[in-house]
C-alpha cells in the first residue's frame, strides 16, 4: 500500500494512543509503532441531526474492507494537528461575493489551534496560492480578492487533493464556490477519481447566488473522501459554515486498522457503521475506499 | 517681397511640424502624449463614458490627424485607431469583475467604438502594414468577448425577424471581419480568424474538456431521434442543416423539450464543426496558417471520436512553422488523446513535451499530475503541483485561450502596433 494514508499512519502512530477494539478507550496504552505492516486510517464523522456524536467506543463501530470485517483501533483525533486547505473561487461568475472572502479567511484562523496550519488557494484560471501551510499564530497577508477570470474549481480542488500535506497531519480541504466550472483541464470524472485516491477530506460549500450550480461532481468528489457538499451556503455565512465543517472534522473519529483477509492490490471499498446503540439513526461519513498495492 | 514669402512658408512649415496643441482640444493632447509613448493614456481615460469618448473622437480625431500634415495622415490614423482599441481592451479587462448583465449593456457601445476606428482607418486610400496589424488586433479583441456576429455576420440559423433585429442592434458593426477582408482580400490569417469565430470552433474546447466525443453511430442515432420530432419541433433542420427536410422555428416547449434541445444543440455543433473542417482544409496549404489549421482539425477530429486522425493532425503541427501556442496545444492535446486511448506512457511523454514548450502552464501540469497521481506516483504529482504553485501564475494558458476564442494575439499585436508608431 503506497498511499500517504499509510505513511501518515506510521508517523502518527508514535504519538497516538492505540485502543484495540476489545479495550475501553479510557485505558491508555503505550504508543506503538509498527513499521512492517500496512495501516489504514479513516476519518469517520458521526452525527445525529447535524450534531456530532461523541463518546463512541471502538466496539461501537463496524468497519468492512471489501466486505470483510476488520479489527480496528480508535485513535485520539485531538492529538493530531490539522492542516486546513481553503480554496476560494474568485472567478468572474462569483462577482461581488469575493469581497467577503478576505475578512472570512482572516477570522477562520482564529478557530485553529497553534499546532494546526492553514493554506489558501484562489481558484480562477490559473489557480494561485495566496499562502502555503502556516501556523495561525503567524501574521497572514491575504489581500483583497477581485472576481476575475475563468472558472477552474475542479482543477483547484484536484491540485490541492493531489498535493496533500507533507507533514504527519490530518488534511481538511474546504472549497467555497458557486459550482461553475468552464475551463478546467480535469473533467468531473477525473476529479472524482483523484478524490477517491486522496488522503484529505473534502467539503464543498456551494455559495447561494443566482449563478450557483448544484453539480453532482463536487458532491460525489466530497463524499468519496468522507466529506460532503454544503448546499445553499449564504455568502454572509462563509465563516459560520467553515466553523461548522471544522468542528465536525475535529470531532471525527480516527479509525485505524491493518487490512486482514483481503488482497492488497486494487480498490478497497470501505464501509463504516455505528452498531451501538442498536437502532441508532446516526449519520456516518467516511471515505468510500482506497487503492491498495 | 520674396523674403516675406519665405517667412510665410517657413511659418507654415513650422506650424505643421509643431501643430498648436489646442487645435484638437484636450483629447488631441492625450493623443499626442500617446503618440510619444505614454501608453497609460488609454487606461487613464477610463473615467470618460464610452458615449462621451465617441463624441469627442468624432470631433478631435480628424483635427489631430491633420495637424501633422499629409505625410503623417496614414500613420496618425493608425495611432488614433490603436488608441481606441486600447481603451476598449482596458474596459473589457475592467468588465471582467462586473456582473454579466452590466457588461452586456456596455459592450455594444465598445463594439461601435471599434467599428468607428475601423472606418476611420479605412479612410486611408491605401491599406498599410499598420492597418493590417490593427485589424488583426480588433478581430482578436472581439473574438475573446466573444461576439461572433460582429466578426462574421449573422449566424446561419437566424430567423428573418431576428435578422432584422440584429441589423438594428449592430448597425455598421455587423460583419466587421468583412471590412478587414475588403482591405486585405488574400490574407489567409483573416480568413482563419473569421472562420474560427463563425463556426465557433472554440466550442470544441469545452467538448474535449468534458470528454464528450460523438461517434458516427451516436450521430446516426441522434439524427434518427431528430426525425421523430413533431413538425413543430423541427427547428433542428433550420438550425443545423443536419436533417434533409425543413421545419419551422417554433418553440421547443412541452414534454421532452430539454432532450430535444440537447439533440438540436449537438447536431448543430456537429454541423458547424463539419463545415469548419471543410473550410480549414482549404487553408491547409498556406504555410502561415498551417499549424493552427492542423490544431483545429485535430481538435475537431477528437470531437468526432476519430482519435487516430486527431493524432495525425497534431503531429503535423511539429512539421510546420508553429509558434509556442500551437506547439504547446499540439503536445497537450496529443496527451489527451493518448489518455483516452489508455496509453499512459505516451500521454505522460506528450504532457512533458508541452511543458518543455511552455513550462509554467497549469493545464499540462495539472493533466500530468493527475495522470501520475492516479497511476500511484503520488510524490511526483505533489512535487509538480508544488513547483507550479510556487511560481508566479501565468494567465496566458493556451488551453484556456483555445476554449474562449482562440489564440490570444493581443499582447504581441499591441506591441507591434506601438512599435509601428
């Protein structure tokens, strides 16, 4: 398995608390490091009517890898820094809404912890990196955004997902867009294929406007990573939407497992369920799978 | 007595050499500064409304042109017309951040301004090299708006009512490309630009982007489907000429309208591209346009799922005198074809060749990175993206230009025009 997921897991595992399925999460164990096995780490968000469900134990989850149940560990997501990539669509179809991005991005960093990092990319042919990953404690220079240029949101999201994050951090990608894409090199199918293989979790906030366009591509791409589409995001609500996404991501569970009983190669479909309490109606979001080999 | 005559002649000569600045008013002074190389003037004049500017030009331009004497008439007309074109281009740039509705209201006045400058230039008895550059620049500006009727006249599917309406709207600005051709009848570059506009070849770009190819069997099915439309919905035949019998241009409302519309649009595009391909073949022997002709023919072949033919055309670009635009796109689109054929190694090589021509372009970089990433070479893909985003962004990506009116000739042409002053 060559996925960054694995490299990430191997580096991460040294600082995380390993909690086997049959052990209560409250009983802390010594950190373990296993360099000779393949590990898969999955971000799992569990919500009940839009509220994060906390306090679940490893035994409350069932994870299937290509239909085969796996023995899972639950990692403490609080100890892992988060790299946040924000993409703002400033193409001409966005129009005057770009003026709200500037202040919103500056306020977003207040939500981050000192160990987290923030990066900002503008999407309008061509994509531009306003600043690369940096601590929220460092001064940010964002500048004014002026709407101009062609719509290339697929390319921008694809670039950020492919680039990933080099550190042993979790990676959250949040894109604000009206959904229009007219000039990307990446077709919708390309973006979805990249999302299926990427390590980051993608959320797309579809800005509500006369121009906004609810395309299946951003939704499918986001869901492939374990994220989702937030339709009808008011341009006045950019910061609040980000706060909601970030809080949900921070509170997500990190499930770790070593694939057993499945061939290494090819596409591995992941299914995650919350089996306890029985009859719960929780919404569970996790990546749809990964490529092994 | 003789000495008085000489004094008068000398004074007249000096007056011609140093014309009174107030002769053409404030705009005349602006034009003089522009002539001397102050190219910020068109941007500074952004505060004047287009209508006011047009009225002032009407009065001041002719006066300013004549104050430099007969020997400078043709040259100064090029200067005035270029000044106008620079204003139009600056306003188009400024309009990119405006709501589309506002821009739609502004463009007709700018279009008329171009047409005024064109007529002003054509008042020179003989076309000059400067005038040719100007027409190329004007067509390039309009092609990137894009305003096809301005460049190439009424679309083929225009109904009589709509034609009357458009003639009123456009006035002399309808079919502006013909004015260029009337001055330079044998110029193949004008022919190519007008052809690209008239048949909307740039629409090929978005078709390729979405990876939609129309094979012959699909085309047959669409035509069969179109034949089943009720007579009231047979506007397709009028729109595209794709069906043998005629039909009325009645509305496409009612059940199935969306599907009918999609079929109509597809067949219309197919028909346009087939026409374009035929006419492009006629321009192929001309060396000056050959590379771009093959580029367009290859792109059209790709739309018709004829990948082998597309590759042949793209390969021809390398064997013709080609600029970086055509060479880059030739390699880039070759990469797309190989990807479609599942030939990943060949696709990678083609994208790398494109990046050798223009290393900073995001189109080939992103396509190559996606190819590597989905092939499991994630670190290489990430490094490529890192490298590209670290560089100052280059806004002139040929792939973007190709999809919105063709090659961006403006920067080069305006440089040449200014040098010709």
